């Protein structure tokens, strides 16, 4: 059998399977008393339920579960929350992932970014649905700047010495770096799991610039500054927050206040939600 015939047969099988899946989904919807058309027609919340959703963009060396302590605190207040799972392969890829999550929300969005996620929200935050931004120990580049430039003029944070590249250019943090510099205010048993489950990032992503219109220029911003951060110099955080005109809250924490002081982080996000209706 030729390659063309084999490919055509495979495509036909996939088409049949796809059609069967759609039909099954339709039957299930009908049995439950609603249709896909009815689902599409559901209006966005209004009135008392019109508060913004929260979309959270995690940083490098992490994934969406990095926010597992904060999310329940927001949900307890009736806030709809989505944690993006970044591919960490490039700025463009992570921005695309964030925008898909933003587009899926029923109304306005408070967009939250931690660390590298701050660069992502600086670009993705230009979406019309985004009402405000929350930076958590995060990068907030100016127009045309990349992430790496944000540390220029400040002492190199001690945690950067524990980054390790692989042969394909993906950066990871060593277990020692995770324990003593990324999350030094968490138990060693916790940081051991964080090191094992971390999301490596392509080193080239740190050199990819944001566009000419950083979202913080036109959107209200909040900034949670981690004063014991070993990954982004607190002085650099203060400068970025000031440049963005952000409302600043300081917390004595490592680079991951969302894990060591989740109540303080949730409080800042809720402030943004309540002021972004």
C-alpha cells in the first residue's frame, strides 16, 4: 500500500472517530437536558456576580500547582480562578497559553503573574478582557525590554548561581538552589518535591522582549514585593513596581510568597478583584 493510500485511510478513520465523539457528546448533552447551542448562549455573569475572574500565570521552575495554597482562599470568596500551565518554551508560547485562559473567562479578568510570569502578563495583559494586573515577586519589563535586562544595575541574586542548562538549552534549578534560594522559608521536604516537579524553561525565553505597549502602562497594577528574595533582587522589584505605578505591598518572604505566605498574596489579589469590577 502506498504512503498516500495509508495516510488517506488513517485520516478517514480519524474523521469517523471524531464524528462519533461529537455524536456521543451531543447525546450526553441531550440526556442531561441541554444542548451545545444552549451552552454557547450562556451569558456572562452580571450584577452581584460580575466580579472579575482571576487568571494566574506561574513562573519558571514551577507549574500551576505552585498556587495550590492561594487558589482555595480566592475560591472561598467566590472568585473564579484559572491557573495557566505554561509550556515555558518561549515568551510567545507562554503568552498564547495565557491568552487562551483569558479568552475562556466569562467576563473581565485580573491577571496575576509570578516571577517569569510577570513578563508574560506584561504582554498578555493587553487583551481587552484584562482589567488589572498583579505582579508577585515578578518581572515587569518596559517597552522592548527582555527579562534578563531587569537585573541590570543590581547585585546578582544568589539563587542564579544554581541554574543548570541541559544540552537543549532548558534551564533547571538544582535541589540546593530550590531549598536555599528559591524557597528558603519552606520545609526541606517541600522543596525536595518542588525540585523534582519543577518546570524547566528555555534559556532563550529570558532574552525575548515584550512589545511596545507593556500592559502596565494602561492597566491598574498591584505588586507584591518579596523582601528576602534570592532570585529577583528586591531593589529591582521595587524599581519595576515604581515604574509601573503599581500599588506595592511588601512581605518578608522568599521568592515564593504564594507558598510561604498565601494569605498575604490572596489579600493583594482580592484587593485587585474588588477594585476592578
